[in-house]
């Protein structure tokens, strides 16, 4: 089992108003080499859940593990095994793409020779050689996203955690990201990614978890979810599960 979460909770305490339960008792098990989709509307708790899996924030209760390593016991060990990407990842504008990647390679503790080798591989893979030595603040949205993806893959982590990676992107750049996800699975990575675009999950995911108001309503393959709900697509399956959740 590559990713495991047991009874994860996260409660925020804003300066005004009452506490906000962003994630409520989520348990998951994601296998090696699997693309797992986390689906739900904005505010469902997807980002909070993924950030707990990537050790960016700590749970209020429960625990999670990556590749057998508990995040509460060895967060650095988990971070070495995870590449995290969100749709609003920012680059350092004054650095070139190559300088940006070298900087993160050193943060990952990679030797300079290993960084150079990996940088060359990723520049070729994502067709970045024509702009890799330009400053990041001169790159197009698609070029910047390719550099962001290369940063995630630089230390070759076994697990990729992708939070709305196509949010706000044009159709061509989105296709680059979706191709990257499919390619990563072929290379043996385990991938969990959140989206509210149901068609992305239908194209890529072996299993999906449908999340609403901080809870996972159901987990399964598309066929299993269709059979459970009597729906013919993920959108309708999700809506029927929400109706059941909110029924008196």
C-alpha cells in the first residue's frame, strides 16, 4: 500500500466565527502504480486532505503514511517520497527555469551531478530546452507549468500528489498535464489528484473518491460507482450520493 490515511480530521479555528471542520474522518488506501482521483466541488475539503498527505499541514486527528512511513513520525521521510503540485504553484520570477530546478534539487539533497542529469532528462521529456534558460517571469503559462511539473519530478518520488493541476489552464496546457499524469503512471508512480472536472477523472483514474463537506461519500471504480448509484457518469453518480447524504 503506497498511501494510507486513517480517520483524518482537520479543524481550522479562524479569528472570527466558529471552528471549520474541513476534513471529517477520512480513511483511504491507495495502491502502488494507481491513479486515484479525488472528486468534489470547491470547498469539499480536497485541498486540505491532499496537504495533509503531503505533510504541508498536520491533521487535527488521525494519521497518514506514504510508502509505509508515518507522516507524524517521519515527515521528512514522507517529503522525500512525495512530489506535490497545485494549479496555482508559483515560480521564482528572477530565476531561469534551470536555476529554479537546481535550487529545488539542492533542497531535496541531490548531488549537483544528479541534478544536472535529471534536469537534462526532464528538459527533453517536456520539450523545455528552448526556454529552460529564460527567466521564469518571461515564460508563458504553459511553459511555466512545465517547469513546475519538472520540479515535482526532479527527485523522482514514488508518489505524486496533484491538487487541481489543470485549474485555470488553457486546453493545450491542460492536455500537457493530463499526458504527464498518464506518463507518470506508466513509469510506476502512484498518483492521487483532485479535480472538479469529472471528465478528467473518467479519462485517467482507476478508482475515485467522491468528497463532499469534508467526508468521502464513496470510493470505487467507475463501474462500481455507477452500479451503486444507477448513474451512467461520474457527475450523476456524485449528485445522487449528495442527495442521499442530505436526505432527511
